[in-house]
C-alpha cells in the first residue's frame, strides 16, 4: 500500500489540491484526482463515472466500470487499514501534527503484515449506483474526465 500524508511541514488549505502535474506521452496534463462515487458532483479534482443514460457509449460505460473498480480497491484498502488498526476507526486523539505519522505508521505496519502473510478480512463494498442520488451542481469536471477517459482508452 502506498500512501501520501502531506509534505514535511504540512500544507496550507489552499494548496492541498494544487499538486505537481504529471504529463502523458502526448504532453497532456494529468493532475491528481479523488475518485468519487456517482453521488458526488463532478469537478476537475473529483472524478466520477459517467451517468447511466440511454446515450452513454460502450467506451464511456467501460471507463465507468474501470473507475468504479479503482474506487472499490481504494475503499477496500481503507477498510483493511481500519480493520487492522482500530485507532483509525475513530477520531485520532493526538496532535494534528502527529496524525500523518500515525497514518504512515499504520500503512508501514500493514505492509509488513502483508509481507508475512498476516491477512485481514475485508467486507465487500456495495457498489450499486442505483442507491445513490447525485448531488446538484454544474459539471465543471467534464474536461478532466474526458482527458482521463482518452488516456485510459488508449492504454
């Protein structure tokens, strides 16, 4: 499990989502994204599947499945951490400065447990989009989703 808990001296709120840009082979920018379920508003930093409509293309449906699978893997990773390290189930009772160290330590210990085959059971994630009602808002993340869609479909 890889983790990133912030920069050494912390980050200001306004810089959290302004991260270094990764460029593709064609020079397109790919910024870090949070993978969200269909209930979230699409933004240029929240990525969610295409809505299931009569006009959705097969490629868009495949993209949505890949994105949803990635989200499930991420949720299961957090589930494994919480199952193994119960301190992550509740608000951490420590200094805010210590929280990144605690999370990093849990991830390192989790990786050691995996290395020695000390597995933890993970409950399946309910991934039924029919249960979710999208939040209102404009779709200002269409360009980001299209760029990611084009990159994934060319792999």
